[in-house]
C-alpha cells in the first residue's frame, strides 16, 4: 500500500477565514472560458469551452455559486469526438467553442459549436453546431445531434413557454459561412428530428453594429424577451451587451446603458481584463447572478491560466429604453427593466460582496495528490485531442500511470503521449515520481507544462548516446525549441522525482534521486513562457516520446502532487 498522503484529496481552507462575508474571483480557476450556467432546484451547473482538449465540455456543479466541483464532461467518449465532431486532428484554438447548457422537462441540453479547419487550407472552416443531452449532468451524455444548415458559431437553445424551441445562432449577415460572427439570428428547432424549421429571423447586430457580436443567450423575464451577447472581440475590448423585445423574433431594442459589463474602460493595472461572454441565472429565492470570463492580470498584463470564470451579483432596475410621442408635441419615456451587473462597483471584483449564501463560505481547493490507484483517471486529467489507442494504462503496472512512448512529439494537429490538468494559480508546486529506464537513444519522459502544440516546457530524462540525460527544453511561440540545460546521469537508476515551483516570477526546477528526502537545484526560467494570448490556459502534466523512433518503451508514474498558492 502507498502512503496515505498519496491518496486523492482536496485542501479545504476558507479563503477569508471563518467570518467570511465575501467571495474571491475567479470562481472556476484555470482555462475555463465562455461559461454558461443553469439551475435545477437548488443545484447550479456550469459548462465551459474546451477547444481541442478531450474530454471536452467540462461540467461543474455547485449549491452556493462559489464552491464548484468538476462532475463530468459532455464529450467523454472517443466516439462522440471522432466523427462529425472531430477532435482527432483538430487545429489548435479550434474545437469546442462557447457552449450553452439548459434544462427542460427532465433533460439537460448542451448546444455548442465545433470549429474545424481542414488540413487543405483552400477549404473553409467547418462550423458544426450540435446538441448533446443527458438526464444526469455528470453523464452519460448522448451522441452529438448535428443541426445541419445552421451557420455560424456560439449557438443557444431557448425553450419558450408556448412549447416552441428556438435555435439562436451567430453569423455574419453577408458571409454567414466565412467568419461566423456579426449578427444574431433565430429559427425554430424540431427536437424530434434535430432540424431547423420555419423562417429564419435576423435579430440584432449588437450595440456597436456588428463588431464581433457572438455568444447569444435569450431569456424571458418581466413579460419580454431579453438577449445577452458578447461584443468587441475576445481581447481587452470584450464586453457584454443586452437588448429586449416583445417578441422572440424581434425587433430588439438596445439597452441604453450598454455595455452592462466590460473592463475596456479600466486601467491596464486592473487585476482582470477582457471580461465578457456571459450568462445569467436566477436563484431559487429570486436573486440573479452573472457568470463571465476574464483574464487575470498576473504576468505582465496576461495570465498563464488564460480565461477563467467569474461571478457577479445582478439586480434588475428600470431605465428609459426610448421616448414616445403620446400626442402631438408630448413625449413620454418608455421604461424597461434592465440588469445592473455588480451594482456596487459595476465591474468584476477580485474580492466581491456579498457572499451569495451567507451560511456557505467559499473554500480554496486548488491542491491534489493522485497515486493512480483507481480504475479510471481523476476527472481533472485531460489530453490534447482524443488520445491514441494504447497511449496509457492504469493496469499494466498496478498503482501507476503508464505512458507508452510514441514516435509523435508536440507538433501542430498531432496526437502524442501527454496528459495534463489545468494550471489554476500563477504560483504553484508541481512534483511527479517517475520510473523510467530508457532502452535506446531518443527515448524521453518526464513532466511537461504546455499551452499549445507549439508552446511548451519539457523537464525530462532522455537517453543520448547511451547515457541518461536530465534536460530542460523550452519552445516559445514563433521560436525554435531550445535546450536550456542538460546534464548527464551516468548513475541514473531509473527512479526520479521531478519538481517545478513557481514563485517570485520564476520557475525553479529541482530533482530528487532519494525519494524526496532532498532535492537538487537544476535550472530556473522566467514564469511567462506559457502566457495565454488567445483562447486557452496552461496545463501541467506528464509526457513520453521516442522522438520519431519506433519503440516498446514506456514510463511509469507513481504519483503526482500539485498545490496552487492563491493570492488575495
């Protein structure tokens, strides 16, 4: 039996002590962008974009809006992501974009887009809009139902109280199949046949007239239809806009207070930026909340974690929508109720007030140890694309994760022997115990930290000219791979602990050959080598490769420990 410390555990520490009255953003840390939320009874569920990663569509559950548990994935079987939904050779920054999760008549629905660019660059990108369903949000989820003839990206599904179901889509009005953004449209959806039917209605070009309008959600409240959209692009001009109408098919009137959420007006020194792409939820007691993405301003204006999920309280307030001439020369205001987001400050706060449920404090849970004793991987683990057959095993050496060395390496659109979990704090400690005896030159295994196919850090043991070598390799975007340091290990016996610590704006790499009794310094680098400038956050994980050679070699990992250090 392994030591008790190597069993999976969660560190539960109230972030602000026992008398906590606030909560800390983000509420779901690490690369969890484009949040969509729904409530069933007293239970809340959030789904996020996952792009080229598999399993796809991570689903979190909460009863208090501030403590979230990963319970499963919408795409959790290889066959769900190996057909019309292609996560096998999908391009980086492609794949699963902007889901919407809803519940209706005993069934959960996730509607979402898979963005796939064919390897033949002369062919246009394929926007596959599809729906999956489940009775239990933890799964299993159905096979994808492809909604053919639905252009664009970022769909929403809306169940009206008259029994009709609507597909809410995004596309450019003049070139709907080209860039996928620019205008919101709606069309009735037949859930028996999984087909669109009836007339398609163009609804709204956004508050700014079509600048990257996407991510729509429709709600029916206060006798009107409200449409929430993202606008301004996914960078620092990102924003949330709203419009409303007496009819789902329009016309829609823009909220005069738009944007209802943004950070575009804030200083570059603000703790979070690029806030947007939101969804609303009503609690059982009638209070409202918004979830939205945002990037922490941790590392020179950006973040290793990419876009994360944040929470804000919402109040509905009357505001003038327009003026009407009620009789010649006499004008009166027409008022609608509009959502006021984060009403105390109007922005996403790191330490936010109030705590949604006063008797349920928020706990910090960014620490785990896993010893691979189970029959399945912990839910935190994921792959870049659907993993190859026989890539890993939990039974070949009981109590260990075996990564079989494959010829493939980190490269565009490729599948390779790597497995990881999302980095959730800028400062962390990450250590793995590896059993690896390379048998031929180019066999390599160790720990890896990576953002994309072409942006990674490998801290590994590799055989070169018959000798085991400890090495640190860095591949920054738009640069060639660099060996930062290497050191021959002529007496390497096949067991090593590899540790990476992020502190004081640098990564420190150490190793231990005596099972952790002492660690020897090896190298240091800057901590901004894996900065998210687009969609996705960094992952920490394990890697094995034979670097183009055929082999029967493998690496066994006994355990992995990780702890993130939260900053208030």
